[in-house]
């Protein structure tokens, strides 16, 4: 059984958005534009991505 992962890429700057959204971007491990991180596909990660969906691009990948 292959576990699903999410590749999350920051495509828009969080400047000008609420502090809470900036903190969510940082807590996902995204530092600068076009940077990507890979996380397990879990409900907490999905929730974080959902809150900043206008700033990121998400791809499902196989582990």
C-alpha cells in the first residue's frame, strides 16, 4: 500500500494577507516563492492548505 503525499508549492506572496495566513505558510515550511515541501496527506495538513489555498499549488504524489 502506497501512502499519499502532498507537494505544496508557494506561488503567491503572503505579504498583505493576515498574520495568521503568513504563520500558516511558515509552519508548512514554505520560505520563499516557488519553494516546495512534501507532507503526508493528513487532515491537519489538508486544513492548513485549505486556509491558504489562494497562495499555494497542491499536487498529490505517491510516496
